[in-house]
C-alpha cells in the first residue's frame, strides 16, 4: 500500500475545507502549523421586519492543521496549547454567540502511544455565563499516514470521519442491508 506524503495530505484537507472555511497558510516560523481555517455562520429569525427579531445565533469553528513526522506527547501538548490559546482569543462570547469549536488536526507519519492516549483523553469544554452566552468545545483529530488510520478525542468524532473520508476513503455504503467498504 502506497501512502501519501504529509504535504499531499495537507493539500487534500485544505482543499476539503476551502469550500466553507477561510484558509490562512501559516508562516515558516509557525512550524509545525500548516494552516488555520476559520468558519463563521450567523442565523436569525424575525417577524415581518428585521427589527422584530425572535432570535439570532452565531456559530464559529477554528481549525488548526499541524504536520509533524513523528507525533510525541510533548509535541501534541504544545500544539494543543497553541491552538487553545489562539482559538480562545478569537472567541467572542455574547448574547448572540451559540458555540465555538476549536479543532486541532494532526498529520503525522508515525505516532507514540502516549500521544494517542493524550489525544483521546483530551476533554476541554467551557461555557460562558452558564451557557447563556454559548460554549466552546475542543476537538482533536489525528491521521497516522503509515497506518492509514484516524483517531480523535470524544468530542472530535466528526474530525476523524473527515480524515477517513478525505485521506483514507473509508466511507461505508449501505447495500441491501449489508455494509460494504468502498
């Protein structure tokens, strides 16, 4: 089985995010950060006139894409802290804020067991004013290219699904009640 390089995998992920997210390539000095992807959505409901609003809500997601040859627990922790610090600086809680997701995506050729364990056990959640001003949830996704597998923390299952569909083509299809791998 021929594996793709980390650069090819990063390009595929960035192409996947480009349809909905604002992509910002990272500077050389920000390595191992490859790119940041920001998504913002604002919804509102009103009656007859925009002045008579029933509700409005803002949703945000900040994705940090990292690429390292070998992921260790120390590298994972430093990248997680970097993403959390910069992501929380972008979060603006208020009456119209519903949620913000801060997501770290890791692309690596190989990975330590300790790093996988740290990623899976990572649970960071913050509510603002008892969730009246929304909440923040931290998602992590990891693609180990040599193994052809994706991993995530408990709240980042969608990140693992995205990695599997984009990089490893592990989509399942229902055919006559039986699952088949494509």
